[in-house]
């Protein structure tokens, strides 16, 4: 990134975030803090009113805005394709917001760029699978509102192998949502466990937003929360060569590493308990061979014996 681009990036960052420290800007732009100090001084000398508050960082003087931005065709295409994906992914409110943003972006482009943009947009498609349909969108809407309004939510949570009658009633403070492959996940502070935990939306039922409000965990970061899932059991599975490609196309949420091995595929997973991956392993039949742990081998052996009994 050249200096001109970096100066613009600093102003855009301050305009978007409201306030930023020199260390944060330096990390984001991959330069030293000394470079940031020089850049901020140059912006001030050029008439950009940047305010420095000790211990708090930089901010733009209230009322200062950049003039309207001009997008390249590539930038506009990426923004509009992104809005298309968001419109497919989230609930009605956010879908409408994404479509409205797309219309505003398209409206400010000149006619020649609009023609090129429409062609590219019609011929570059990002089609998302929707595994949950309207039920998932309803969950997303309630959880998103819970995150924004800081409202505690309650739901019945079904663990693998449990019946509807055995579901746990969980009360949590929702902090973040993320999608992994086709699964939506909620990061939340679990009142029962007293810690941040991750919940799958496809295992939730009877979700309700409560009147109770909460304070977010001060040090919460979604990436940090994912690393605290407590998945301590390592599982290794050897897949036959004929299904290696399909395994890569339909990975389990718990996969942490894959590698070619003896003509097939060696997959390493990290789980809380073997029940987390039993349905996935069963779906591969004899093409999957568990190498470890031994108690998972025994579990699958016993299940295979019971299946044989059904047909003898």
C-alpha cells in the first residue's frame, strides 16, 4: 500500500469506527506506530481535522466527512455481490437493508459503469444453500435482536442422541453469530456453565427473548471464543480413496486437519464427546475407519453388530 492509499485508509477508518489507537491502525495497515504518527501529522497539515486524546486514540472532528466516494467496476461488483449474499442469508429486515444498500450503490454510478456492472452481476452468481429455511431465519432474527438489544434468550437445546423430552433448557446472553459451512453457530455466555459457549442453531427449539438485559463480556472476541470451545478429544479417521473428494466437499464442523494418507484421506477432528461426530461417521459407512480413540472404535463396532442383528 502506497502512502496516498494509506492516508485515505486512515481517514476512512476513523470515519467508520469513530476512534482508533495508533497501535490498532499500525497493525491493520501493517506499518509501525511511528509511521502512523507521521501520517496523522501529514493529514492535519493537509486540513483533515484529526483529534488526539491521550490514552484513547485518534478521532475526526465532529461534522467532518469525506466527499462521496467513486467506485471502480470491480469494487462495485464486489459490494453488490456481497449485498446479494447477505440478502439470501439473513432475516427479512437485514435482507431489505442489503437490497436497499445495493440500490444506493448502483444509483451513484455513471451509465457506462452501470451497464458493465449489470452484465457482470448477471453472470457472476453466488448461490448459497439454505439448510434451515424460514425456521433458521426466525432464529437468526431473534438472536440478532438479542445481540443488539443485549437481551438474554432461553431455548431448549437438543444434544446428539437425545430425544425431545431430554432437551436441556438453556438461558444464555447472546454475543455473536457465525456461519461455518452450512451451520449457523451462536457464541453466548451460558448461565448454567458460567462461561462462554458455542451452540448450534439447528439444535435449538422454543427460542424466546427475555426481558432480562445483560452486560457483554468485556474481553469478548468471536475468534477468541471459538478457541475456547473445550474440544479436548482428538479423533483420527482414515477414509478410502474413492470417498476422499466427497469428504473434503462435506467436512464435519469438528475437522481441524486433513492430509493424503496411503492413497486415501486422513482426517483429524477435535470434539467434546464422540456423540458430536457419530452421525457424520455413520454416513460414510465402511469407507471410514476410526484409528483413534479406541472407545470410539468400540462404540461403532457395537452399533455395527446391532445393525447386522436387524437383518439376520
